[in-house]
């Protein structure tokens, strides 16, 4: 039999070696488990917690562009923004200029006779007041490009006056040697309702004026990404003009950021030019066009061209409501050094024949926004800080861009903070060993320690910190239940 089956001795030898190996591994495993269970429970739990926490953190970093995760993080920031509302860091240290809103509120609207269309002569007076006060930048946050109905082929006298004023303003600024009296004017660009990624701008009586105004008068979009509550803006709009030409219309906050930081508008157009639609032969084909390149860099800002990059989160600082009611005007918000950061005036105060000198002085070297909050305009939206007019949403969005260096921590600091928190959880869990003690310590960590971290680092990704710790707490709970059952 052995001669017929010579491999039998080989299998016996292999079997003996395998048994010896398994016995050796078993002895080593028993020695390792005995050593492991001889350790203090704190030292046994800590590496397990670190592995779980870092694994969850890695998964969140890898899938941070998922819509559900973005929405969860957006919602988690609401609490921090509510706590920090109207608490503004020193604008002197940050270099962010003050903001002034000339608001067409309910009282102003009633004083003007509740017109169907905001009188263009009033708009002209508001813009002229900001120009004469030497504002740093002027933004008109609603559509003034649609002509008032006035006979066939003719402009309403007020439209004609506004058109003439803006045309003369651009011409004078192009010839003036002193540009300090020529603050750039950014006008709201309206678009036709159109599904998909590419939109069609509405044409109007000011198109020719803006086309010939150069850098002194420019179009900009003002769109927000909203699901009942506005948490994100839109940095640009991909557009096809009526004559089938592709273009990119930057947002008001992006264009205003370039003006404030002294970055060239031409550089902005070069940065966004590769993102414009490839062709405009048929508007319906653009909804499937992919954005290329994958990122855009401009003026120190790096933008991922996917939705989470082109729709950056608005980190609200300045609120509008006081005790759930619109504020009485003028309304003032100051920074930590009591320097005016935001002043909202009733627009009626600047269309009078003799505006107050103090009001005009507030416009000097400020970012002036002409906005509307009267009820019929439907320009008040829901935000994490309650209702807010579009002009103030734009200010908060612009402030978020200007504060981009402090918006989020680096990935290294993020991981270090989570590691410190996990170690702290281990210490707390050993101090409170009972079931209710463990859950109580978890509540303390989630609702006291984490908010302290977030307040110190001044950002609100509460969910990013909470999820790894919640997973660790659930894991430890089931392990403890399993051990107790055994």
C-alpha cells in the first residue's frame, strides 16, 4: 500500500507540521489574550475606539461630497450660527469693509405710493447718493433691467433717465484721471426660467449700457440653493445668450469679493471661462454637459466645480429679525470693537431732497447694497437665522467668502481634534462605569465638549465630530451588553 501510495507518508508529515503550527499559534493566541485581558480596561478600549473613530472619519472624508452627508453637515451648523448671530470679529483685523443696505422696506414702499414697479427715478437717486458719498462698491440686488410698460417702441421717462445716468457714469469714469469717485456698480442679472445647468439671461433696456461700460458697471447673478431654508449660494451661472453665445455670469458675492480684494475682473473671467457651455446650438443639450476642469482657482479661492463647490455653504453671522419681527430702521450691527459692520437704512431717507449728513457719511468707503424687503416684493427668504431679505443673505454669503481662511480646519487638525476627543471619552467612561454613567458621559461629551471645540475653532461641522463618537458609543454599548449577558 505504501508502495502504491507514496504520498501517504508526505501527508502524515504535513499533518504533523500543521498540528504543530496550530498548537504554536494557539499557545501564542492564548498568551496574547491573557496579556490583553490583564490590561486595565481603559487601555483595552482606547485602541479599539481609535480604530473605529478613525475608520468612520476616513469614510466621511472619502464620501464628503455625498448629498446626504452635505445636508447633515449643513443642518448641524445651524446651532452654531444661531449661537454666534450678530457676533462679528473685528473688521479692522480681517480687512473686511463695512456694509450698508438701502432697504426699500414696507414704510418706504407705502411712502412711494405702493407702485407696481419700483420707480426708476428712486433707483437713480439711490445709486447717485452712494456714488457721491464715495462708496467702495455698489450692488443693486433686484432686477431693474425690465422696462416699465410705456407705449410701443418707447422708454418710460424714468427708464430713460436711469439709462442716461448709467451711460454717462460709465463714460465719465473711463475718462476721469481720478477713479476714487467711480465706485464699481454691480447690477442684478435676471434669467428666464429654464430647467438644467444652462440658463438664458433676460434682455432689457440696460443691456447696451452695461456692454459698453467696461469694469464700471457689470452684471452678476444672485441665486441660492434652497430646500425651504437657504444654506448655500451659487458662485456663477452657466448661460447661453439669446444670440446663442456661451458665457459665465459670476455671482454678486464672487464679483464683489474680487473688487474688495483687488483682484482683476479679467482674471476672474479667465478663471471661469473654461466652465462655460461648450456650444449653444440647442439649449436642451446643455443639461448633460459636464463641467471641466474639475476645479477653479481665483484670488486665493479654490472651488471644486462639483455641486458642493459651486454651491458653497453660507455661514451666517448677521441676522435680521429682532424678537421675530423686522428691525426698526436704521438698524445697526457692530463688531467686537463696536465698529459698525452693518447698517440698514430705509431707502426713503436717501431719496429725500436733503439726506442727513450722518447717513451719507455712513456710505463712505462702504459696500452699499440697494435691496428690498417690502412684502409685495417677496424678497424675504427663510434662513438658519430666521427670515432675511435677499440683500442681507448676499452680505452673509460675501462675508463667508471673505472669511474663507477660517471657514474650516485642515484635515490634520480635524483628525487631531477627533483623537483628543476619543481619548477624553475613554477617560470619562472609566470614571463613570455604570450604564447611566456611560450614557451621561456621552451626553456631556456630545453637548458640552464638542460645542466647546467648535466655538474655539469657529466652525460648525458638529456632525463631522459627532458621528464617529456616536458610532463608538453604540459599539461600546453592545460590547458591554454582550459581556454582561455572558
